[in-house]
């Protein structure tokens, strides 16, 4: 696992560089998209580069990590609508090329199985963007999630609902209790995992992710088993890392051609 400790603006540029490099090598690349605050600056940077003609998503496809269950199709915080607004509408990705689990389906298990099949048919995800919850979730794989899980229905923790209340006018009662999420094994099938975390609120989760024992209690720790995982954090999110000085030294000495 590579740990990069840089200011948020540098993190966004580094992740955009990785996406740009991937699309240059493989224009039909499959991207994995996260929602929430963490990838916002990355989407802003990708939109800027796309507008400047530096990269194109015209042949790319994308898969979302997760979706709330129980929100009406036109709800502004439904993740499908968030991704359309924050990413798809701002780049040249083809209509219909962005997929997400269907949280409005009558048959949710069937929708989850169909989602797994669609990801597999696309050849899997090349680069998966991730954020991390304060309780250590990735996707919406809450503590206790099976490390071998696939896309399925989950119940959000009280902590996650409280954290996400800011998107629902500060009212935790309006945050859905259930979601569909790619499982930990689904996420682990992506060829490159790129996790972004900023702010002191993420420091404990980042410490467990990077330096803790692998455990379903901190689901993101499964990333320690991935052969190509990059964790990009700012100073505040890195503040509880025991080997912070070492990670900085490694990144400072890395040849520029290596990329993430
Ligand atoms: C969102 C997702 C979640 C978030 C996490 C952090 O699609 O999968 O794991 O990445 O809850 O959220 P933010 O970035 O808002 O702090």
C-alpha cells in the first residue's frame, strides 16, 4: 500500500494524473466512482482537464460504489443524481456509460446480482476511487461486513447517518437507513484502488486502514491485501499515522515517471 501525504490540491492533481494516464493508455477504461465530499476536488480537476482537452471520457465507462435505498428517483441526494451532477454532466462521458446499483428496484437482491454481472461484463474496474467513513467503511461496507462480500443491501450505522446528515439539511432523520453497496470483494477486484481522505475526522480510520490489523471491524483494512492500493491523505488525516515520516520520505524519493 502506498501512502501519499500531501495538501488537498496536490492530492486532486495526483489522482487526476492517474486517471489521465489510464485514459491515455486505455481510452475505454472502466472507472469506479465514489460520492461524498472526498472525491469532489478530483472531479473538479477532471472536469477542468476535460474542458481543456487534456483527457476524454468519450469511450470510458464508470460504475458507482453505492446507492441509498428509499429515496425517490428525482431526490437531489440520490447518489445517481449526485454523480450525474458532480461528474457526468461536467465531462464528455457518453450518456448511459455511468452505471449504479438501482436503489429504487422492487427486487433489490436481483438488482445487486445484475449490477455485479454488469461490472463483470465490462471487464472489471480499472481504477476505483474511494473515500473512507469515520467508522472505516469503504463503499457502504459498515463494520462487521464480510471481507468476501459482493454487492448487497446494507444498513447504515448511526455514525454514518450522522456524518451524512449534512447532505440532508442536518436532519439525521432524513438520511436513509438502507443502501446498496458494492461488497468488499467487489471493490478488491478493481485493478487499482485510490482512496482519498482529508481532515482530522478521518485520522482514526486512516490509522486503522494503513497500520491496523486486517479486520471486519475496520472494513477498509482489507485494502492491505490489494496489490495496487494508493492512499492519499492530507496532514490532518495523516496525523495518527505512526510511520508518517517514513511515508513522506518514500514519496519524496519516488521517481516522477512511476506515477501512482
Ligand atoms: C460514497 C462512499 C462512502 C464515502 C465515505 C466518506 O460513495 O462510498 O464510502 O466515501 O462515507 O464520505 P465523505 O467523502 O463525504 O467523507
